[in-house]
């Protein structure tokens, strides 16, 4: 079952990467989106067949992710999900024409190393450690502050982006903020996957709607749609998606292991491989540039050639007093 989970995780990577690239391609043809007009954002998105195709790919990736969480521990699943960044960077370069920097190419190597470490840490007895649900109080104690932090960070990035003469951002602050939202969404997906069953469908449905999982999914899905598509339109997919994925991965591993109580491997070698893979994935985030140097620099105000010289400033009374004192 573990290797079926690995295959499902790799399939989810392909679907997510394809979906993000299609959405980015569609966003380049749409009018400028604004988080202040969420209804307008949704209306423009639904009018684009290409964007709808990308969203269908993401929905299929979501279904594959449900299967992953039923067969793999959280830490192992996230370590494999992060490998999807390799395909994302390659597709962004081939389809979107986004140039990757030296640091971004180095991050591909780091991601592959992280994938190898996590996969090497897997054994069949890991299936016995997979938790199905988390205590609601613990889950909400993690989710609510994380959602608030993500929304505050996104709002701060929006305010900084509106300052004139500021170097265009590469999307790292947006990616971190959205990554926190999707980290909470990932925990909710994990909880939903644990409650799905074909034995007692009415009972399972009642238990599902008594839990916080569907409501967290609804909030993060709706909010993440508007925020992620607005940020994706402004920034390179080859930067914002890897940052978002890395933050989601680290958040889900750290908080999900606590919330769901899944133990890490007891053997020192396997523990080192699992934690090492997560640490390497985190290093990808730190290696990415904070600003997009390929974007056009902000225009500077220049006075017309025939404009008169500005009048000289008259000295202030304090300046005159200081000269008299001398």
C-alpha cells in the first residue's frame, strides 16, 4: 500500500503542476485582478476555458491527495509532494517562457535530494502509524492563528507592493501567506481522507459534517482561490508556487504530526532520512530570490526638459537663529 501512495503522490504532483501552469497561462490574458473585488475575480476566472481546464487538473490532484493521506504518513507524503516543484519549474520555462535563475536551478537538485531521502525512509510498518483524525480543539488551535497570520502577511505584502519606486517582488511574501492557508487546507484534507468510508456512508457523512474539516476546506478553498490567482497573475509561477509548496510542506509536517499524533520513525537512520529530507526542502525556500530582477524597474519621475528650476527653499527661522549665533 505504501508504494501505491508514492505513485498517487507523484500523480498528484503532475496534476498540480499542470493545473498551475494552465491557470498562469490563462491569467496572462485576463484583466488585472484585485482581492478587493472577489466576485469580479471569480467572474473573470470562470469565463476562461483555459483556466477551467487548469482548475479541473487541480481538482484531480486533490482527489489523488486524498488517496495519498490514506496510505502514507504526513511527513512522508509532504516530502514527496515537494518533488513536484521540479516539474513545475520545467513547465514554467517551457510553456510560460519564464527564465529560471541559477538559484532556482540549484533548487531542483535540492528537491530531488529531498525526495530521495524521504522515499528511502519509508517501510511497510509506516502504514500502521497513519492517523485518521485529530482532536478538534488541537486542530483549531493550530488552524485559526495560522489563517490569521497568512491573511495579515498577504495584506502587508499588498500594501508594500503599492509603494511607488519599489523593486517588483518575486512573490515570496505572497507564496508564504498562501502556503499557510494551503497548509491548513492540507490538514483538513488529511482529516477528510480519514473519515471517508464505503461501509456506512450516512454515518460517515454525519461524522464528517460534525467535524471542522469541511468548513476549514470551504474557507481555505474560497479565500485561497482569490488570493492565489491574484498573486499568480502578478508574479512568476516558477517562484510563487515553489515558495507556497515549501511552506505548505513544512507547515503540514510540523503541525500535522502534532495534531494527528503520527509518530516519526524510531530507527535513527530512517529518522535522519525523513527529517533530512524535510530540512533540504526548507532550504529551497531560503535559496529563492526575494525580488524579480527580470521585471521592469519602477518608473522614476523626471521633470520635463523645459520645466523651470524649482524655487530655492527659504531658510527656516531656526536656521537663521543658528547663523546669527555663530
